[in-house]
């Protein structure tokens, strides 16, 4: 009997010690100061655009009729919920915002909004989801001619199952949009002349193993035009959706020349898994705003782990790989950007948890988050890009 009591005593001590260690670890993560590496020469200024105690996320921003237009998700938390809505704002200076409208889908989640100006009309594309882990199943769209009256949300049934990202045009006549399949594993390029009817141009990536039937997880794909009309694409890649992330997680980079029917062999870059990418160009170079994982990957914190820290960062994008240029003030649950270039600056929308702390992703996903704007000095960004090109020996001009 004494032996059993002794065992129970030590077991109780071990349990208390375990609970204490876990509690102290969580407490430390909660109060841990933010260590974002923000280059003040590049980030000229940053400020909060929306802060209402909700989990605001999934931003996009565009210039239309000389105004900034901002859209983002507004929800109790990161995960899919019918309580989620999309909020649309307008501003002259990206600092003082006026709410225009909001969108909901009864009984469903709505997220990942993307603006596009097509034939002078402001289009808005959104993804619909019903699963708690936020796995969208289709794309819907709405539009406005005057900013006040919006068409009803309508699914793109001809391309049902394809999840649209960010439409862009090189000539103002044909718009291209990358999309990834709702079951993951492949991405494709579509084109349109009106933003309503879309037809497939090519498969960008197909990760299906025809022998085993397994797919790699090929998600969020963005594009940007190269000088001369070529196109570069980045893809969020991972082998699984493990809570600890995945050691195969990376960013794929592919290139295509007009008419974009044939894509180069993918280059896998392990600088980060570029979640929520927003590609943009300046002086012939391609940049990306997206999620960065600021740590050395390990067994419980591979890229995509819910227990690891996150950043919104800026990258140089080349056919050879990515080069990180600076962080934005960010932490916890963050990224999913929009970019407006004006007067030598890039105005970048993003969302973030408390920027004074450095929470792991999980804490950020269940906490309030704000929409912020960063004003990026493009000349300073280019200077840092040239420095990285030289250090990496990429040999670009």
C-alpha cells in the first residue's frame, strides 16, 4: 500500500510539474515581445486601418477612380463560420476609411476577397466555404459601376471548384487569373475579356501522382507579368495539412511566355511557404508580399505549424528563387495582402495580431486582429533587392 501511495505521490508531482511547464510556456508565448525585422528605410510608415475587436483578415486593396478600395474578412476567429462577412471600405489617402458595404452568404463562410478593375468596372471575387477548417469549394463574384450599387453574389458555375486568386491584365484587353483546385493538388490559368465568363488557358501545376492517386497540396497561386509580357507564378506548396506543418512545405516558382500554355519546370524555394501572396512589379522586377516563417524548421514547427511564429514580409521574386527583403510590423495570424502603387510608394494592406507581442499562429487564429497599411519606399526596396541579388550571385542586371 505504501508503495502504491508513493507512486501516486510522484505521479501527482510529475503531473503538477507538467501542467506548470505548459502553463509557463503558454504564458511566455503570450507576453513574448515582437522581434519582427522591419527595415525602416523600406517601411516608411505603417498604421492601423481597422480595429474593432474582431478577427479581421484576408485583405485586398486596389486603386479605382483615384480612390483606395479595401476589402477584408470580419469574423470571430480565423476558422470558417457563417458569422464571417466581407467589409468594403473607400479612402482618398489610405488612412481615413469610409465603409461602403458588406457581404454575407447565409449559412456559409466567405473569405479571400480579390478586387479587379475590368473594363472600368470594379469586380470583387470571393471564396465560399462551409467546412470549419476553412476549405473553400467555389468562387463567386459581384461588381459595381458606381461603388454604391453592387450586383448579387453569383457563383462562377462554368469553373465550379476552381478557387480564383488575383486577376491581372498586361494589355487592358485580356485578364488572366490563377486558380487552385478545391481539393488541392493542381493550379491553372484562366482568361476573360469581361471578368464574368472565364476559360482555361493552361495547367500551371499538377501534383497528382497517377500511380498512388495522392496529391501534393498546391494552394494559393498568384501571377505577375514580366517585362515583355511573360508571366511568373508562385504557388504555396505542402505535402500535408499537419498541425505541426510539413517538411516538404515550400514555394514553387514557374514561368510562362505568351500565350501562357506551357510552363517551365517548377523551382522549389524553401525560404518560406508563401501563404496569401500578392505579387507586384516595379522597374521590371517582381516582388511579393506574403507570409514568412521566421525560424529554423523542426519537428513541431515546420512551415505551416500552428505552434510557430508568423510574419508578413516582402520578397524579391525571380525564376531562380525568393529573397526576403524586410518584415512588416506583424505577428501571430498575419498576411494576405493587397498592393497599390502610387507616387513612388507601394501601399500594402495586411492583417496581423497584436504587433507588440510575438504569439504563435494558434493564439493569433483565436484572437482579435487588425487591418494595417504599410507605406513602402519602392526606391529603398529596389536597393535592398539589388543587394540581395549581388549576395546570392544571381547575376541579374
